[in-house]
């Protein structure tokens, strides 16, 4: 059994915030893969379903971002899971918009949701880092992550969510390479192949040289006529 956790803040006013991309991921997986209806449990919203033969729980903590670990810890202990069974989807300022990376263990890099999870279950869990870009200065970070994705972001965001849903089964089986490949095929599909080279064929014949003059012609031709007499 695997526990997929999406990080975000509860409430309609936060629904399209950059900070809520983790919630968006779980909503997409639940819809695309026919998971059970959401229900309130572990201070959050919980559903369950199957991905490539693996039972997977989806959890959206509703304790607000900086207390996410409380919900995750309760769910993990109830189902007798280890931190290695937990995968957390979260926004990542240090990645360009639309980029996706998978990492196990390591620090929280100042992310309040990860900081809280570290405090409750330790650091030996999987993180799916979802790039949202950086506003350019640390003083603008809080307002940036709590603002909505723009219309210009919608195309890459939709493709990213589709790709994550496509590869969710591979992620449940701990195959991060196949998962990232599924994401890449949506976010950066291969370019069309170049048109085939033309078949080898002989070059077109050169045009016939201009016909020689049959008249009296110029002075050299007249001289030649004199010697033939």
C-alpha cells in the first residue's frame, strides 16, 4: 500500500494558488483513475483506489500547510506504513514552471509543509517536486505562492497534471524513471521527425549548348573557309 499526499491549503480561495498544486495533482489522479469518493479522515480528505495493481491512498491534509505533518503522521500510523511508503507532491520554487523531479530524503529547503512532515515522520519519504518558478526575490515568495496560477500558466499546468496522472501507476510501483518519462511525454512531447531525404537520382541533364551558327559567321569562320578552298 502507498500513501500519496498532496500539499495545499483548504478552502475555495486557495484552490488555484501555486501553493496548492499538490491538491490539484491528487484531484486529477482520483478523477482519471476512478477512486472512491473523498471522505473526511485524519484531519484531511482521503480516498483510495488502485494504480497498476497497487492499492493507493490519496490524502489532502486540511490542517493548513504548516501543520501538514499532523495529518500525514496519523494516516501513516493508522495503516502501519513506513515513511518509505509515503510520496508527497509539493510546489517547488527552485524548478522552472512545469518541471518535475523525484527525490527521496534530504532537507525541506524551507518549505513549511515539508518542514512539518519532517517533524512528524522524519525525512525518509519520496517527494515529487513540481516547478512553479521563483518570483525573483525572497521578499516576494509568500505573496507569489499564495497567488493563483495565471491564464498563461494553464496550458503547461494542465499537461503537467495529465502527465503525472498518466505515470501515477509507475510511481506507485516505485518506478520513478517510467513516471518521469510519462510526465515528459505530456510536458515536452517529441518533435515530429524530419521529412525523409529525397531518393538518390541522377541530376537533371544540363541544357544543350546553343547551336553553332550555320551562316557566314564571324571573322574566324571566314578565315577557316578560305583555308578549305
